C-alpha cells in the first residue's frame, strides 16, 4: 500500500495523491518517507521536494517525479500520510528560470557587497524581563530556522533561487549548471 502525500501552500495544493516516496531536506538532513514511515514532525529547509506518484503518473520529467522548489515549511507524517506544509513552493514546470537566475545573481551580489551575513552558528538570545536573573541558554541557529525566520537575508535568497533552478533542472544540487532552460 502506498503512502498518501500532500504538498500544500497557503494558496493551493500542489500535489495530493498516492506516492511511492517523498524526499525533502529537514533540519537534520535529507530524508525519504516511504509507505508506513514512523510518525515524524520536522521543519523543512529550503530544498527541492521530490514526490514519486504511484505508477509514475503525473510526473513532470523523465523520472516521473513531481518536483517542487520549497522555501521552507514543515512536514508531518502519521497514519501513512506525508503532509508537507510549505510557506512558498513552486512546481518545476511553473518556475520562471530567468527570474530565478536574476534572483540568484542579485542575492550573490548583495552577499558580496558586504551585506551582513547571518551565521548559522550559535547566538545568545535577548533577555526578557522574565529571564533576568536566570542563566541565558545558547540558541543554535540552523540554516532551516534562518530560512523561516529571516527570508530576506541575501544568503537565504540565494539558497531559494538555487532550489528553484535545481527543481527546474538547470542546476545540480551541488550548484553546477547542467542544461539550458527548456521553458
């Protein structure tokens, strides 16, 4: 029995149906959800979400996978269902490749101009009146949480543009160009 997969944004449902697997990247790394996966809840990083519809129906490329660029969100797995809640996501076939390339160039230029990068390293939280007198705990900023909390940081904008280009098939996961746009 396959799993039921859904990829949802606030505006619409990008995919809903039976799937052989769903692959995405969480704060802990890339993960594949197969049928009857253990219950799971996690933050989703900027990534390409890959869904393999049962029988390869509905796919957008030669592998018959549904691919979407995701700008962060959450995943919930329970009762043989994988629900991916995306703040922003685009199906591969809907991505404006030239716009994504311009966004990547602009973000990289902003990074190069000395825009203050937000490190993924530890940062101390601000003390609130309730916390005064207590030892402040260190808060670890992950790239996933940075993407969710600071979407306009040049580093995050560049990662979103790369995910869009990767989903569209013009950029490998490593960042190397592989093909000219087909749209």
